[in-house]
C-alpha cells in the first residue's frame, strides 16, 4: 500500500505509519469467528488520526488456515 503524497487531513503532517487488521463479517463467518474482512490503516504520527481502507478479500485457503489457527 503506497501513499507517497499522503497528508493528514486534520493536522497536515506528512509522516505516517501503516498497519492492517481483520474482522469477521456477518452470518456464518461471525458464528464460527472467521475473519474474512481485511482492512489497511494509515495513522498520522503527529495527531494519531487514522484512515481505514477496505482491502481485498482473502482467498479460501487463507480463510481455512485462519479458521484452524484461531
């Protein structure tokens, strides 16, 4: 995830860090706690404002692996 020209919309700082997290969806995936929704974040190093972006869905094999390792 490249953000060469990113600028914080709150404090106009150009320094940031990126991260990712996963969450469960609804229905069956929520019942069995399969984290099939992936997100990327960009957080301003100065004011800590964070933007969240939806990432592509993971593949079925990765979902199965996540299920057995949780």
